[in-house]
């Protein structure tokens, strides 16, 4: 079922398991079930089916953009997370996570090109943080922020072919790889149809 929210200029569609997605008064909520994730182990067979998690995604407009949200996660088990997610192909996707990793809230990233990598960036206080996904030219960037004003550079990368990058999907994901389920709240959602002039100046 298509979901339209006023903060975004495009409709969102659910992918993967049922995420019980809902929206009201500027707040988007979703929930992952037990042991739901989106990950292809680096040492495994890339032809194996990837694990899956609830996603709510949209085809973003052509050109540069910034998608941001404040994320709050109901942490219960290791690697529970609320995520901004980018999808360029069946084995070409990326995640920017506020994750319990494994006992401390942490900003983490995963970029999958056949197999997934997995990298922790920095520890945060509490269960709430801002995340931002951007496209600037042929590259994508991840940033995170404690206040939604000053942004810390996390990662820059490319993904997929030029055609896949141009038709990428972006949006939200919730995961609970080791637990019995996890809920996440996304608010202060924002979209800007422009890229970043400087990835590392805090803007």
C-alpha cells in the first residue's frame, strides 16, 4: 500500500516483511520482527538469499538530494536499529544505522556490493539521533547529527551502475537481527533536492 507523507514529495512503498508502518502528526513508525535484517555476510556465498527486513522506500527524483530524519530506536537486543536505506540493485544497497552494537548505541554503516561490509563509526548517548543520506553527483554520502544542525561526516561511496544510481530507491528500514523484534520512530523528516557543497564542514 502506498504511503504519502507531507514531508516528502514522492510516495513510499513497503518492501520485505510487514513493517506495520504508520504515520501520524509528523511521526513515521515501523517495526521489525524477530531476527529480521538486511545483510549478506562478507564470508558467505553471495548467491545465497540475503536476510530481509521491513523497508519503506521511494524512487527519489533525478539529481542531487538530501533525505534526513531524527531516529529513535526501542533497543532490546544486539544490533537492533533504525536505518536510512539506499537501494540501487538486488545486491547493491547501503544502510546508515542507529544501532545497538552490540551493547552501546552506535552510528554504523553497511554497504553491500554482492557481499555486505560492516563498519562502526562512533558511539552516541541515548536512543535518538539524526541521520542523513545524500546524493552528490555520482556519489552518496552518510552523515549523522546530535541536533539536526551540525552534521558529522560518516561515509562517502558509490553504488551500482550509473543507470542504477540514477534510479535508486531511498527510505527507511527497521531491523532486529538477534532479537525478538524492534520498533523505530522517524520524525523531523526532511527532503531537499540539492546536494552538499562540502561533505566535511558540518553543514
